[in-house]
């Protein structure tokens, strides 16, 4: 028995460059079986990464910090595999595998005192629900699911389940015995839990529901392959938060934003805020576009437009009309994009100056994206066109979360009719 631990930059989507900083993945091999890779939660500038040396190059502070973290991570994985091998040889546990070592690391188990839940060769109805989740993960892998984030989320969220069972001293239900009532109790527990990354922030209702739905997907898989006669979670209904208010800048606020004068240390944030309002791009996509405008600007039958595929699911293509406002914006010197935290911090200072006043809903790049949708709508683009501009899969998303008929819309219609 042996373990090999290697690191690599997470590969970008086809046709896309590495991000900066780019996430680092770890790939472990146990007894000749290699894992597809999972996140180390570390990021680094791709130019600083030495794939042959499996380590950052250079003596910069970032390179040194990442190097130390990777050394610790490798030692921890090797220690887990060693403990599991010792337990196996002593007859106190099962033989270490890629799945058992990975799961022990993800759920924070240092030594395997009892067999970890792992998908058996033939799933049984009496298997613990955590093993059912792992069996579903193996099914996703076997069927070529390329979204490693989804797979990692299933495995990562088992930490919450392990904590719940420990704190409640509640026996783990099986795939056959789990009920909707049990999941609702679990959901209530999750609603008071903090996240794994943000220890100061409670899980949102969307995250909580997603974690609970993963249990349903596991039992539904066993039902679909004929292991379970019925899925006891088929009737699972979760309480969803009411839809968020659709908030965007009004025409007067947009005008104030584009006439705003700020100090030099805030100029970059103002420039990028204006760009987001004119294009509706997500901030990472806006950075890609500005870094290589020639690759994304095209001449269409109706004029110049920006054609870019979104960098997040479902990776839809956006066809964004190129407005005269962009020419004015690019006539200025293009500043380096500030960090997202710096951008949001400065936008919070811009908000009261331009008259943005929505308690509980800060002025963020998401508001700029919705503002762009409204601007195109005011310019008489149809809902279908706006949906394509924003890269939505359906017009329902556009209508429900991005467009809102208000008095502003009526006023603009009245002005147009008066000019006729």
C-alpha cells in the first residue's frame, strides 16, 4: 500500500485561459488508483507555478505561503493513509483506498478507527445515506461528469452530515429508512450552521436546500437503478426563500454615475462599475473581455457587438450590443481591475452619492448587471434579446430576476410617444 500526492493548476474550460489567481488541485493515487482531483482551496498566479517541480517558483510572499501550505497538505494526506494502513493491518479497519483517504481528509478525520462510509460494489438498500451519496458520486464520475465543483460539493457537504449525527447523537438513516421529516429536521439544523469557508456567515437558504437535495439525488439514483423499490424522499418539499427584489439603477442614477468625479485611488473602481452597467457582464468575464477586446468584438449585420461565453454555468454565449458609451469609456486610459473586495468597497461609497438607496441590498456588480438589462430594455430590446445579451438559458430567468416594470418604464414609454 502506498500513496502518491501530486498537484496541478485546475484546467480551464475549453478555449479559455487560466484565471489569475488560478485554483490548485490535488490528485492522490492509492495502490495504483488515481483520483480525478479535488480542490486544495489554494490559488496562485499561473506564471509562478512549476508543474515539473510540483511547487511555486520564486521567493515572493505568495509563492512561499502556497509552498508551505502544499507541504502541510501533502503530509496530512500521507499521514491519513498511513493511519488507515496501520488500522487495516491491525484488523481495525478496511484497506485504504482513494475514496477512504479523500473522504477522511474532506470530513476532517485524522485516524480511521472504524470503516469509513464507502460505496460498496453492489449498493444495498440498507447502506447509510452517506454511502448512498458516495455511490451517486461514483456514478457521476463513471458517466463522465466534468464539473469537478459539483462532485466536490457532494463530498464536502458530508462534513455537515457527520457533524449533525455527532451533535444530535442520532443514528444515521439508511437509504431505505430516511424520511422527508428527517431531512426537514436536518435542514433546520443547517439553517443555523456557518459555512465551511466563511466561518462568520450562516449558510443561506439556497445552500441549505442544495445540501438537502443532494440526499434526494442519492436515493433517486438507487431507485432508478432498481436497488430501491421506491424513493422515500420523492415527496420532499423544502421551504424556499421569497425571490429577491429586482434592484437596478434608474436613468437619473445612471446619469449621475457617469458624471461622477472621484479621487484617483477610486478611479479604477468607477471605470469598471461603468463598464459593467454598459455590458451586463459578470466581473470576471468583463476582465477577460478588456484584456483581449479584439477576440470578442465582432461585426454583425446590425453593427458591432461583443460576443463572449460566460465563465460560469451554464456557459451560455452573450451577444452584447456595442454602445457609444463604450467608445467614450475606452477613450480613457483603461485601469487595472481592482480586487473584487476593493471594487465592492468603493461601490458602497458611490451608492449614496448617486442616490442609490435600497436598505439590505448593497450596490454590487450584480446590481450593475441588472441595470444593464434594464438599460437594454429601455432601449426597446425585447425580453428575448435581453435574455441573450445577459447569457440566460430562458427568458423566465430574465423576467423573474432581472427585469422589473416600474414607473420609470412607463415614463420612458410616455416620452417616446410624445416625440412621435
